[in-house]
C-alpha cells in the first residue's frame, strides 16, 4: 500500500509539472531556456558543485570518526552524490538515499552504521536549522516588497511557521531521546522481544546525539555555517540563471525566490524531488516579484536539466563503489 501511494504521489508530481509548463507560451519558454547556452550551463553546474560541496562538508563535520582532511572531503562528496541521486530517483520523499550513504561508508571505509546513521540525522538537523534562518530572512524581505499582498504574506508566514515547527519537533526527538522511550515501550509489549535489537540500536544512536551536541559544539557551529552557505549558493544560482535567460533580478529578489521555493518544497516534502511543486513555486514567485511567469518556469527547467546531468554523473560515480563491507579496518 505504501509503495502504491508513493507512485501515486509521483504521478501527481508529473501532472503538476505538466500543468505548470502549459501555463507558459512554449515558444517563449524555449527561447528563454535556450539563452542559457553551454557557457551558462557550465557556470550553473560550477556553482552547484560548490553548493553540493558545502552540504557534503556540513555532513562530514557531524561525523567525528572521520577527519576534516581533503581525502575525506572528497569521499564524503562522492558518497553524497550517489545518495542524493537515489533520493531524487526513488519515490521515498528524499529518504531513499540516506541508507545508501550509510551503507557506502560502511562498505568502503568500514564506518559503523550507527555512526553514519547518527551523523545523517544531525546533518539533516543543521540543514533544517540553517534553512529556518535563510527563509526567515527571505520572509522578512517579502514582507517589505511592494508587489506582495496580504494573502502572499500570510502564505509565506504560514510556510515559515510549518518549517519552524518541523525543525523544533525533529530536534526535540533527538534531545529528549523520544526514540529510546518509544523503543522501550514497544519492548515491553507482547511482541517486544523481537524488537530488542532495534531498541538497543535506537538507544545507542540517541547516546551519540547527546554526545555530539555536548562534546562537539565547534563542529556543530561549523556544520551550521556550511549548511547556511549551501542555501545562499542556491540563491546565487537563481540570480545567475535569471540573468542568463534575460530577466535579471537583484540578489535580494533571487533570495526571496529561493526562499519561496524552499518553503513550498518543505511543505510538499512528500512529492518526489518536488516535481511540479518546485516549478509551481518558481512560477508564482517570479510572476509575483517581477511579473514574468515564463521566466520562473524557465528558471525551474534549467534547474531540472542541471539535476538530470548531476544525477547521471552521480550514478556513474556509484559504479565505482564497493557494495560489500571490507573484512578489516582501513589502515
């Protein structure tokens, strides 16, 4: 039933995507996308590589068992490439690639799954906290923009409230050890003995959360900073794409567009890869701010093309990873 629901959501995303594209004049849309050219696309890919590197290093900092040297930076970058490719191509609400990342670290460098699992959750937490800051700044700018009416402001504020609530709940689950509490409660039930190993693993991961937050505060701060730079680079990408397609905007307007897109993607997290919803967010944001709906769709399509190139490259990289754990620890 769950798998069926996921494919239904994928179909909904595709339908939304097609509906959004049909809102534009196709000839005009093609002309705008074509203006990007090979040079422009190369610049977009270059910026996205830095965007991706910032996120990968933010994750690396949450895994104390690995060093902060260039070798491990390269490894984490490549592992994240493969994992994020699976996040995008599987209808699992951006969660299908997380086990892949943990398993690749285990198979290739013998990093324990509990360590990588805990680091992935902490990295998601720092990413979400930094996104709150990024979107809060964006919402403040939106409130000051003359083109937005009260309805737009209510929607933006509601999206920010939903994001803050989700982040607070996600963080409290870790700090209050709610997973451990739930595991112990289940263990006491009639089928509890079958869940003993899972309960013990949950307790171990919760201890790692507590240890990281109390003993590695410098790493946590740096992780937050790199996660924040990741979102800012997303705004830089929007700024550049809009310029390439012939609809230049200020960096503040690019920040607001990216803010609205990320809020929509957060609220519609259940749609695989934000398909359709991301395009709709670009359409509404750009139309509201500069009155050029086709430019919003063109920007979204350039991003989709960038995603396709990056996913293809990531899957190619994945072919060179081992998929079975090593017999001994690496030297």
